[in-house]
C-alpha cells in the first residue's frame, strides 16, 4: 500500500523544490508518494499550519505522514515525531503548535522527542527541514520504527493553541476567512456587524452565500471542519494587508430575520 507524505510548510520558493527533491531521492524505489506541498499562509503561522494539517487529515488515507517545516521562534523548540491514535497518521517537525489540532481530534498513540537527530547538543543545521526532517520523514514512510528515532515524550509537552471565538485560522485566495466559534443565529437573513481591527462590515447570514447579490458580505457554513466563514459574494473579501490569520472577528447580531 502506498504511503503518502504531505509537507505542510511556509517554504514556497526554491526551498520547496529542494524539499521535494530531497523527499523524492530519499524515497526512490519505495512505495511512497510525495504529495503537493501545502502552503502555510502567512509565513511562520503555526496556527494556519495546524488548521491545514487537521483539514487534510480528514481526506488523506490512514498511515499518511505529515511533515512540518514551520519554525517561527527565536529559540528552536523540540523536534517531535508521533503517531495518531485514529487513522494511524504520522507527524514530524518542530513543536510549534502545528500538531495541536490533529492530535486533539485524532489522539496520540506514540510520541517522541527526536531533537537528538538535529545535533541539539551543540550543533546547528541550517535548513534542517531539508537535511534532517525530510530524510527522517522518508525513513518513517518507508517503514522505520518511530521509537528507534527518538526518546519517549510526554504528550503534555506538545505546544497547544487556545484560540478565542472568532479567531481567523485561514484566509483563502478569495479573501474568505474561516474562523473559530459559533454564531447566535443561523437563520437565513440574520444580520450582523463584524469588526476586525479597524474594518467594520455589515454581513448577513445565508446557508448559500452565492445566492446573494454581488458584493454582499455573508456569514455562512463553510466546508472545513464544521467552521463558519466570512466572505463576499463574487468579490474579493478581506484585505490581506489589513487582516491576517490570528486576528479575531468581533461578531455582533444586530437584527433577526
């Protein structure tokens, strides 16, 4: 059975080609497929990375290996390797919070600190994602035992997120935002005032946003993990220069149906 490697990374320039080439070379002759890279946007956002990884875990087959090369911190966190309880999925990379959502929902069957593979005792590896993490992911995909690559780690040491309701976890290429939390009313026609930073938007709730007039702002049930979304009908939505992942939408219902 083919094992899939899914890289979740903010490397989107030539570094992505280097990572892919490393994975292809390391898995040559093996029944392993290197999947299209999942871009983390904005760069350094482990919050967007944890959302993306959990979303794709919904669709990829059991046994998939998720490789993260997001490293946003001044001090390097531990490198970790683990396997989920449900779906038998493997995750590998720095302990930045990117493994939060997938492990909350799918559980943890085993977890290891693999920092020793990176020369943490005094050495430094530039672009360790290419030279260390990717080859390790290839070894795991080819059947290596996780326990041979590191020391057991307490799951309580995984970095966790606790986003407030309304926190944006993803903004797509249409400017549509996916966010955490619920809405007071999900009746078609309910009206809301949505504030994010200095931007104030009047929006209406609809089960199908595209049924409304061009340019209307709409809150609607999205397609991702049961989350609601904020978007604009057949127009670009949130300005990426003013709004980003991690910002919090303040949502106030102003009228009923």
